[in-house]
C-alpha cells in the first residue's frame, strides 16, 4: 500500500527573490527534504543565472533549515558536478549516492562538444535521525503474480538453523524490482531496448547461498532472489520518465525543464510519510517540483529569483 496518501489540502507556495536571502528567514529544522535543479555554472544559452555553482554558504543555510535526517537531491552538470558535490559535502551534508538520469534528446553545446546524454543527481542527507529512503514506494513494476502461482514455486525460508518451505504470505509476493541509481527517459529507454531486444526473465524464487554457514541440515541460504518471469527490453529494470508536450507548453519558456514524472518519482523516494511534510525547491525555475508535489498531495515551497519564471510556475499550478 502506498504510504503517501494524497492530501487535498496540500499547499504550494511560490517565493520571489534570492534563495539565500529568503532561506535566512526560514526556521531551523523545519524543512523535510529538498529537491532542486540548481545552476550548473555553464552559462547555458547566455543565461545570467547559470554563471556559477551555488557555494558552501548556500548549502550550509539549506542544512540549517532542514530537519535532522532530511534528504537532499540536487541535479548537476557533467562538467561541474564535482564542484557541486564538494560544496554540499563541505557544508556538512553526508553524501549518500549519485543517481544517473539518462536521456536521449540532448544536443551538443558547441562544435567541439560531445552530445550530452545524462545528468548526475546528488543524493545527500543531513546527519542526525536516520531516515530511510522509501524503497517500496519506488520499486520498478513487474507483472503481477497470484498467490497460487507463487505457492506452487515454494518460498524458501531460514529460521535459526532449520531450512524449510512455506506458503508465501501477501507481504512476501513480489513488490517490484529494487530501485536503481540509474533513471531513463522514454527516448533513451527505447534506444536501449532496440539494442538489447526483448528477453524473458526466469520465474520463481532462487536461493542465494550464504557463505561460511554450514549446519547438520546442509548449507543455508542468506535470502531469496526474486525472478519475475517478465518479458521485454533491458529498460524494464529501471525507472523511465519523460517531459510531456504539455510541460513544454507555449507559456513555459524555461530552457531546462525536468520531467514532472521524474520529479514525482524522486519525491516519493525521499519524502517522509508525515501529512504535514514540506519539500523545498530553492531554485524553482518554472515550478516542476511544485507541480510534482501538487500531483502527489505534498506541501511544497519554491524560491525563484526570476519574476517571469514565478509567473510561469503560478500558471502551471493553476
């Protein structure tokens, strides 16, 4: 069951101004998570807001207003994300992982440049209370199996030193594949599937042998490896998202729009189940994070220095 229940009274707040100055007015330990797409420092399309990477001072302020255990997800550019990671870490955040968003529609920024096809997403966490990622919320869907099908396969279980077979309960049926730190858009996924072709997976439960564990009843297992018996290209092992044409409507002139479905997935990964939880996007842009939050029934705050983008975000939300 999805632990995030849609709240019809969720709110999305847009704040116009410099994010560092505005964050200084936010109460300490009040933000539940941060999902943002900050400037990459590439001077993209001559935009003045993309001339530099947010430094340590910014991420320290983000750390102050975040609750202990809160997660931060920040997109970066392939040429400059090392500076982004260092600034986040030097500010006191704990670097947990680096996700890779792979897409198929990038274009070279110059005659001597490679075609961009992926962007890093830095995952970090504020030290303090241990808050786990919502793994079950973000599992990759597979074909459904009935209770009888899995009962016929038999599900292995280790209890103490005894090895046995038991009928699986509802909670032991496949929930979907474990989420990976690689994400695709639909175009890149289609290209991958074109190369790999459609291949079936075996079905049932495979036993994974534990190392250095021997008893009178024989070698024990360290857990069960779920084989889903599905069919398709290699992209089915990863989450796929794409910006719709509606997201790039006539009034949305922002040049670096992220797919709302991608942001929804990332929000589900880091958002705590509390009904009053709040996500902050200090570099709101055209408001995609707030749109994703609204779709999921989450509270959100967006800060944006460009007035035109604040107006675009307001239109998208309405």
